[in-house]
């Protein structure tokens, strides 16, 4: 089948590459010329495990092409996927300018029936606005009679596991008001839907809300555990014991109840905010969502507060080694990453940072550039050299079982601020470390 994808970011590129890999003819359109040039040179601008090989294989086979030519994109696909960003507007609501711009472009160029598939995460009612943009653009060309459908098909992939999630989805949500489009989407997704039917067809508004509901539920679990961690710390309990104690209840489960230094990334923060703003616009105060956000905001400062308290409020001239910069492991994405809040607070307090991340070094350099209080290191060990303490902000596998003797001898003082509860406090204490974790006895 012929597919066009607007937006070659995490979602668009993975969607395009996976659809091409099962034999579809896919054109990816982006307005970022540098990104398209890189992709046409066989380079993938983001780090996502397995993506580079998938893109290269399908590009070489001629099933996956990249262009900035919108007209070519629109005329190519029966399916026109919209997978562009929906960043937060100034008031926290989803900024739909990119989604609506694509809708307009489709209306300005289409000459035959199209299925317009909204894959971006968008507030309820966006499909109506997409439909209206297309209608207006067609009317401007005197083509009011041209048929098209608009479908909501939210994406649930996780960065770091994106290809597996797309290839073996838990569910494929399709929101339509026309059974014909459900069947077209069912056919497109059939290769990913073989073992049992995972396509859930529903009305468009429910599909749009389903995506926000999923992210808001996951964010709530994280903030809930972080709140409990803060309570555990104050009452002398160990949140890791509590986690295992509650996770054993199948109604709760072990997934997504790890305490830490807050959630980040391009989705949870903006989606919780956007849902809360959208509820408010409809006259409803979403109090749980507001609390989830507020807890997350302050949780990102918890590790810095521990560092500051350890040094009696004086961080001037201190050097802190920081392991982990991406908002979670297996990605180079630093959008809303807790490491950024931590680094910025350290700099503000007069400390220097020696940082290492397995994938996010270029992204960190892109964001912060050269500055005297940031040294980007080539290995976890190099980050320790001459540092006063080690902090861990992302639970990359490579940080899980380090050489503690080496850490102790490299640091001026054996102190670890463990923002992801990676290390066993008793073991570290027995090795002479001062160990601060989240919601655990000190
Ligand atoms: N990143 C995730 O893990 C994830 C998961 C599920 C859903 N989503 C949602 O998917 C959407 C895309 O997210 P992302 O992380 O892939 O974004 P991204 O920022 O990585 O990529 C968006 C791309 O769209 C391009 N773009 C902007 N306007 C365009 C236009 N008019 N035509 C063509 N391309 C255009 C940008 O240049 C950019 O390359 C968002 O709504 C996001 O909330 C993201």
C-alpha cells in the first residue's frame, strides 16, 4: 500500500520504517531540510535501538524515501499520516499549529480520495479541526466534492523500545466515523496484528482521549510512587520494600511503580498538562492531574536538595559527576529530562558538572553548547576524575554494577546521590560510601 508520513521524528520515522519493512511503499515528508538530507544519506538523526538498520534496509530496497516536497508526499499515499509534534503552548495546552499546517497542505495538494490518519497526540476535537482545514483548502481550489476521511490512530510506542512496540503492539486504536476507514486501517495494520486481533475501533473523540488517558495514568503511577517515597523517607521506611510489597498485588502490578527523580520526555509532561488544560476549557478542574504535575515538578528538585544539604548549602566550586542525561535509558531524548533540572540547579549554585551518557552527549552539547561548568566526558570513569561526588540521573544498564572501588578512589569523598535507586544502600555503607537514594533510609 502507498503511505505518506508527515513528520520524521521519533513517531513518524519509526512508523514509516516499520510500515515499509512489511512491504509498503512509504514516503516520509519533513520540513526540516537537514533531517531529510541526513536520512537521504543513510543517517538517522535520533538514537532509537534498531532504527538505523531498519531505515537503511528499507531505503536501500526503495520502499522508504524521504523528501521535503509536500506535493509529492500528498500525491503518493492513500494513507496520509500526520506525525508532527504537538508541543505545549504557553498556557500548557497542545500547540496544534504543525498538525493543522499539515492538514492544510494535504487539502492544497490532494487530487483523489485520501485517508488522513492523525497519529500525533492531540486534544479531543482535533480531528474535526483537521477535517475543516482540509475542507477549506479544497474549497479554495473549487474541489469541495473531493472525498476524504479523517481517522484518529494514536501511537503508544515507547522511546527505547519503539520498533518492538510498533511491530508487536498491545493495541491498535482506530477512531473513525466511517466503517470503510476502519477496514482500510485494519488491512494496513494486518501484518502487525496476526496472532490475535488487537485493533480496537471506536469513535474519534474516544480514540483521541484514550491516548491522553494512557499517558496520564502512567504519569499518575510515577507521581504516586514518588509521593510515597517522600513519605517513606520521613517515616523511616524503605520505598523499595514497599514497592515490592504492593507490586505483588496483581491489581497493582510491578510495572511503572519505580520511585525516582520525576518523569520527563516529550510525552508525559506535555500530555498531562494538555489534558488538564483541555478539561479546564470544558469547565472541569482536573485535580488529580494538577497534583500529578505538581508532584513531578518538585520531584525533579529532590536530588539537588539532597546534594545541597550534604554540602551544608555551599556548592560553590564543587565538582559533581553526573551519570545519565537522557530522560530515560535507551534514548538520546533530553526533552524535560530531570538531569537538566539537576544540572541547571548545580550551575546556579556555583558547582561544575562532569557528565556522561551512553547516547545523549551530542544532544547535551546541542542544548548547552560549550560552557566552563560542564565537561562532557567519554566514559563513566572519566566523569569521576576529580569529582567530589557521583550522582545518577538515568538508570542505563551500564551504571547498574560499576566498580565501586574505582569510584571511591576517583572521588574526593565517597558519596553517591542515587536518583534511580540503582544501588543497595547496605552494600554501599559496608564499603564506606555515603549513599543518598530516593525514599530509602540514609
Ligand atoms: N516521542 C514519543 O515517544 C511519542 C510516542 C507517542 C506519541 N507521540 C506523539 O507523536 C507526535 C510526534 O512526536 P515526536 O516525538 O515524533 O516529535 P518530533 O519532534 O521528534 O518530530 C516531529 C517532526 O515533525 C516535523 N514537522 C513539523 N511540521 C511539519 C510539517 N508541516 N510537515 C512535515 N513535517 C513537519 C518536524 O520537523 C519534526 O521532524 C507528538 O504529538 C507526540 O506527542 C510521541
